[in-house]
C-alpha cells in the first residue's frame, strides 16, 4: 500500500473516531438548558446533551435551567463523549467535567431537566429524575410542570416536538 493511501485511510479513521468518540474543550456558549458550544482547538462544536430535555427559553424554568447549566460549566474544560448526531447536526453527547462528574446527570438530579425517555433508556437518569421530583427540586417545585416536548408541540407552527 502506498504512503498516500495509508495517510488517507488514517485520516478517515481518525476523523471517524473524533465524531463517534470523545473530545475535550472549553465551554464558550450555553444556548439553553441542554445545548452548549465547546471550543475544540479553533473549532466550535455545538453539543446537545444526550438523554435530557430542559425547559425551552420561553417556558417556565427555561431561563433558570440555562443559568444552572451555565453556572456548572461556562468557561470550564469538559469532555464530551459523543453518542451520535441529531437531525440538526449537533453532536449528541454526555458532557463530563474534568473531575468526571456527568453534567447530564447533575441537571436532572438538580431538577433542571427531564430524563428524555423518548431517546434514552438510561436507568440512572430515571432514578435521578424520580428523586428530584420527590424532593421538589428545581422545576419540580411546580405542581404540574409542562414537559419541553409538549411545550414545543403546542408552540411551534410545524408541530415538531423534539
């Protein structure tokens, strides 16, 4: 095999690993309670936290959820374990702080996001949501919080709910 072909194959392999694997960088943006921008080298990558769904910006607790996420990670180094891409081409991922704590889990545990069971069967997230709900933490202080997917369905003209 000639050298150019080997280099080409190695480049494709490494690119695939970067997409499906993990990467680290500094959080430079928090769009809402479940979407961030991570600076990796000179590239900004939009990341949607996998397995969770936070209130929308115009929804009750939407701003508070965004603030909670921002306080946790804005300006900090994180590692993103990619689980794929969503239909908007954002990286879906589990976001970890440098000491290993899962941001996804902390959001649910503190009551700032739901476990998004439509796309996740993570038992840990389900348990954390149940505990937050029982303790009435975060958005669970509301006796009847509206799920983000129901809010989107009711407020988007196209009826898209995810």
